[in-house]
C-alpha cells in the first residue's frame, strides 16, 4: 500500500518555515557579507573586532528569538519528525556558517586572534574552510584544540556559538515529546 503525501500541508509547512526564517537569515547573510567590507579595509584597529563581536551578539539574539518564539509555534502546529529535523538542520546550518564568517573575519583582521597552524599565504577558500571546520567542531562541543581563540573577541564569539549549540540542543530535547513519528 502506498502512502499519499498531503501536498498542501507539505507546502504550507515549508512556506511558513521560509517566512519565519527569512528575517533572521537575511540579517545573518547581511552581517556575514559586511565582513567583506571590514576585511577589505586592511586595518587592524581593535574597534573593528569589537564591531564583529557586537554583530555576533545581534545575530545570536535573532537566532535565539527565532528558535524560541517563532519555531516553537511551528513545532506546535506540526508534530512530524521530518519537519522538526528540517527545522533543526536549517538552524544548525545557519549557525555554523554564520560563525565561520565571524572567525574568518577576525583572523583576516588579526592573525593573532587564533592560535593555529595556518600560514599567511593561504587562499580565501582554504581559510574559510578551516574556520568552517572550527565552527562545526565548536558547535558540536568536540574541541580538538588545533585552532584556539587567543583574543578576547575570538573567545567571546566562541562562547556565543557554544551558547547557541546548547540552546538548540535544550530546545530540541524540551520539545521531543511533541514530535510524532509516522509509521
């Protein structure tokens, strides 16, 4: 016997999810792209690192707001495991990618922000990959120690990412009883 997918319900969930994610995702993308401007200045003034930290706080606030207020409404309306997994997958991707940009910008502005084996002649893609790796390791709380924040700005941003990873985990566990698995 084949299952029939309820297309209107399927589409309405993703439309609702897209609407809820639009503001936060746009804000995170704009903040991440603003780092291109900061890094192109070729200035190592500490105020720029502080601006990156402030932007990371703003981003964290919007992600927490999205998770706690908006997405709890979505979970309240849709109890399907596939919807919840999609929701958390997008949320985790958003967090890991956005913090990768934070780390990358801090490193480009001041290579002394992180203790790492990277050299100054790495390509932009290689550097971003290294900080994408670092962000994923930080989010998962593994922490191998091959990249370590040295500056206060770097440490604050790492703390924000760890806070978000625990927040997402606790939010998921707190709502686990609301999830239904279709058999």
